[in-house]
């Protein structure tokens, strides 16, 4: 799709969403506070407000490093009703096979998101002017039982979707994408899937278990949550078990864009491939290990030779025009992060790009 076409499509999607908001969910004011709630430093809401109930805290009134951390300093609102997008954490890493630590991802990503300003120059969009976004906090996932965790995640993400909001989930390890897909496919039907990852995550089992961070997308296909022909994996690399690892892909028509293809054919070509495959209602899952450990060392199963931070940003911007019903960023493990918490910082910025895509951004060409 050409940029202008993408922009037109995005506008149409946005108009439809606004109509849905007015007629399907009532007026935004249903969750607007009657008067700004006084916090310890005065009203929580800032003076400039473009009609959306929620805006990030004003950085000229409240230093960026102050206050309990929420994503981009948004209000923490537990009730998702009235939201267009709900930011929600899943601090769970019981599905990891090597180095744990992703349970600490949501806290650190929120902390590192404090610096991100509200307007995307590259996507030409101010997401908080177009969408009502809040941080709904974390899902209290049981840390020691993966199936119980999945039940809670499915139920809570289901409640967000039921309220009419699109979730952007902060993991957590990659196993959490499965219950999210269960919740969203239950509402939207079989989904297209865009997966940024070093790993295929379509293996069958591990130590006799069907659920861990290497199996979510095989289970998602088996359960009918994802349509294999509308499923594209980007950034795949690293040693595999054998060539047979891709038998499942051949059976189900899954598209792989490996890292050599991304590097040799470029971001624009990759974005075209994504759009050719991921038609209809789509979910995006971004495993931070898609990015090279030189840029993103804080992760459980690092693979050398990956995307740069800049390529990652441009690829996510390229999702503009897809019909996204939600997304996640997973596998950030702060205990392995480098100085400056660069992995969590990158993850927070990837989330911002995703939010801008959901707000109808279009990549600057
Ligand atoms: Mn993964
Ligand atoms: Mn991975």
C-alpha cells in the first residue's frame, strides 16, 4: 500500500471507531471524573486536553522522574470502560526455558517510558488526542502455575476487550500471548498474526509440557485462534533443532521473513510482505529478542545477529493500516539489562510506535 492509501485507510478505521464509541459504548464522559481529582501536587489532569479524558501528566508541571510509574505517565485507571486502548502488564515468567526475569518487565518498561514525548514526528500523530488511553495496571497472574495464569490473563484481557478497548500488553514471557489470543479470537474470530521474534515459538512441547514460551503459536493455530495463512514471523534466526522445525509452517502456510531477508531486502520490502499476509483483524506480538542483544541484552534467550533498534521502530511504524485488535511486547528481563536499562527503554518506545499505529499514524515517507 502507498503511504497516502494507508493514511486514508487509517482515517476510515478511525472514523468507524469513533462512531462505535458514540453509539456502542456511550459517551466518553461516562468515565470522565466530574472534577479533576486533587493529587498531592494539585489536579491530576493537565490544562491542555483535546477532548480525551486521559492525558499523560504534564512534564512542565510534574518532573518526568516523579510519581509512581505508569506507561508514559498516563493515569492509572482500573476500569477499562470508555477506553480505546488499555495498557496492561502481565508480570509472569513461569513459561521461560532459560533465564527468567521477564516478570519484572512491566515495572521497568513503565519506568523507562517516562521520557517519551506525546507526538510522533515520524507517524505524524498525537495518539492521546485521538484515543482515550490509560494504564490499567497489572494482571495479578499466579506466578507458579501456568494454566492458572492463562485463565486469569484470558479473563482479564477478555474484560478489556468486552469493554471495547484494545489491549497493549506488557509481558511477561512469550507464553502469555496464548491466553491473550484466546480472549481476542473469542471476540473477533481467527486472527492474523504479526510476530517479531528471533524464535519461531511453534515447537510442540518442552519436558513433556505443552505450555511454555516456545509453543504459544503452535497452540494458537491448533486452537483455531490464529489463521496460519495470515501469520507472518519476522526476524527469525539462530540455530534450530533441525529443518523439521519448519514442517508445521509448511502444513499451515505460515510465512517466515528471516533476518537475512530483512537485512538484504530492507524494511520497506518486509513491510510489504507483512501487509500481504496479515489481512483482516490482526494481532501483533513483539518479542524483544527480535532485536540484536547489542541493542537489547535484557532478555531470557538472546540470539546474536538481530534487528537494530531503528529497524525495529521502522518495522512497527510499517504496521500502519493493519486492523490491529491488540498487541504485546514480551520477554524483557531487566535483571540482564545493560547500563541505562536500554532494553526496557527500547521496549517502551516500541510500545509508543504501536500505540501511534493504533491511533491511525502513517509512516513518514
Ligand atoms: Mn518468542
Ligand atoms: Mn524469542
